[in-house]
C-alpha cells in the first residue's frame, strides 16, 4: 500500500464568493470535502502547506490524510482550480474514502531500465510512451503511488500493451474488461525511419484531377464565403 500523506486542514465557516476571495487574500485555500454518508463539509488550507504538497506526484494519485479538528480523514483529490498564470491554488475538491469499497483512480507509470534495454542501446530506435498513467480499480489499502514498468528486455519492434503490465496484488485495469480493442499500447519501440514512413498516405497524395466537360465549366471554384461563415443553428 502507498504511504499515507498527512496534510493539515481547518473547518471553514464562511462560504460564498466574497468569503473565498478574502481567504485567498489571506493566503488560505478554500476547499470542499464530500462523499460517504456524511454531508459535504467546507474546509480550508494554509496555501503554503497545500501548494508544497501539490508539487509531488503522490498528491494526485495517493490516499491523503486530512487532519481536521484533531481527526484524520482519508480522502482523494478529485479536482483542483489553479490561477491562470500565478503559482496559486484557488480551490480544491476532496472525496472521502471508504476503506471497504473499491475505487477507480489514475495511477502514474514509472518506466525502468529503458536505456539498458536492447532497444535503448540501438541507434536510431525511437521508444515512445503512449501512456504515462492508467486507470486502476482496487481497495484503498491496495492503492500504490505508482506502477513500475520494467523495459529492460524491450527490443526493436516490441509493443507493450496494457495486458502486459505486471500489476501489484489487488489491482485490476477495468478497461481490459471491455474487449481486446481496449488493450492499447503503452510503449512502442521502432526505428525512427519506420516512424517517418508511417506518416498518413493522404498527406502525400496528389491533388484530385479537375473535372472535364460542361460540368467542370459550371462548377463553382469554391464554396460561397457566406456559407462558410454561416452561424451554427441553435439547438
């Protein structure tokens, strides 16, 4: 199980946009805690504390321990609002965790030994990570902070699919239950030359030959500008 990370929080009594603005001016971040059998609860954080936590990968994929009024509440981060250009957090949403109920959450992938692999040692080989995180289902006690993907044996032409990942005990990938077409590639190893040759054929296809005869003479050279600019109909 992943390490539990504790973050101090306080109960928030003032609500509304005006109260939230006042909190932000005081370097406090408003937040909401919901889920489970309890009612939603308004809480707040010291900006420095929660901002420093947000710089770590575990903040987005691990169970967090919010210490509120002397009690610990296990939660998952479900939403975050950031300032468009300042290094400021504006609002956070947390969901209470039921330790006896399975949950779905995105978990990051950590790729190991790629440079030591046959593909990594071969000149002109391009190794691409198609996915950097996956959605898993598990009980909270089985949730890891990340999943390791060992690429030590990766060779040129190899493809690592979702079904090839070695998951820790208690984890499953819900997407794989939807059919083989959902067993997507996670890692590809191919020659850079092959990647270039795989460009869509239509990009290099010659332009269509002009129509002949009277029909060609009557055909408009382009669609009327008014038609192109016509507003979409309201639904």
